[in-house]
């Protein structure tokens, strides 16, 4: 039996002529795209994809099915839009988990926009770090997770679909202006959450030393207060400084890769209408 998710993958591959581009559009991994195509070939008994050097091309059977798949997916998406207009966005709820700095900066504007556009949707919020937010998402306790990740953060597991929202530059937070990470080889460092501490170790490693993390807090107000009291130095992202900036601290942007912030949903697409509406509001709030 033909599967809508598999047809969606085939249509995306046909549209882009590339598994990599299709995976990017669908927010899948490339192995997941290959898996869906293999399952579709097994279900149809036809060879749909040929590998040509490092690229691919559709077989005649693949082109035929891809054309039908695009039509089917388009009709399903149209039906979803019509149904959402009739039912899905007039009532219901959507549950969101996110970390402190985005809940206090991006989310309020998105929540207000969602309420204006869809007053029947009830929004639930919970403050959680990425690891716990993803666990809640997998277990069905929430509908959307807001997470951050760094360049060396391990990839999320199969089934989680990420929508990129923004890049968030990292700053050295110190009590004196014009300093660098290397200036604090012997300083006390203030660590944040586990994922943040891992990145702090990476940043200091690039400067040739391991930080002495003697103070730990994932509260951005506490971290800045400790710096202002000259108890240590730390790193914070731009969103944290946008949410709260204490007098007496100095922020120096670092040249390393910024953290990436994503909205995450779980399971096969498409997202429920209320979750899709929330993600749209979040993306609009980022660019407002």
C-alpha cells in the first residue's frame, strides 16, 4: 500500500533532483529519505531511483509515480488547509516548551500574534532546557519544543523534525571591557546548563586551556550578577542579554559559531494545524 509520507519524500526528491536537498526541505536526515524511498520501492515492486556517480535520477517508473505523488500531496495539503480553516484553528490547544531566554524574548510576541490570528487556540508554556523539552516532545506531553544547539552538539534522533528560527551569537561576559577568552585562562568561570557548559569547554579549548568552572547556574540574572560582583566570567548568547542585561558587565562578541535555535516537532509530517500555526507565529516574531 502506498504511504503518504513516502510519496511526499519521492515528490521532494523529484522536485530537487537531490536526496540532500529533499532532506533539507523536509527537515529529515538523508538516511531517513533513503529509508522512505527503499520502503516505497519495496511496496511498489518497482525501481524508482538510479544512482549516477554521486547523484541520482528517477527511472521512468519513478518519474511516473513522482508526478502522481506531487498531485496527491498537493491535494492532501489543500484539504488540510480547508479543514484547518473550518475546524482545526477555531478551537483546541498547543503546548510549547522552551528555554528561558527565548521564552522571555521571541515567544511573547509569537503568542500575541497567535492569539490575534486564532483566538480559539489555547497556548500552554513550560520552561525547560533542550534535553528535557525533547523528552517531553517524544512522550507527547508537548507539541512543539524550542531548543538550541551548537556545531558539535550530537544530532537529534530520527523522528524529530527541526525548523530553523535564528542564529544567536555568543558573548564573553566580564567585568572589564575589551577582554578575550584567552585573558581568563586562570579566572573562575561560571557555567550554565549542561549543553552550555559543553560549549564553554569547547570555546576555552580553542583558546588553549580548560576552564575552571567553580560556579554553576542556568539563571541568566544570577550569572550576570556574579560577573558584576567580580566573582568570575562566563559566556552568554545575545538572546539572554536581550532578555536581561545587568549594569556593570561587559559583553564581547566571540568569533566562534553562534548557537542555532530551532522549533522541533515529532513524528511524520504534516504537523497538526495548531502546531503549524504556532511555528509560523514564532518565525514571524523572529523577523519582526
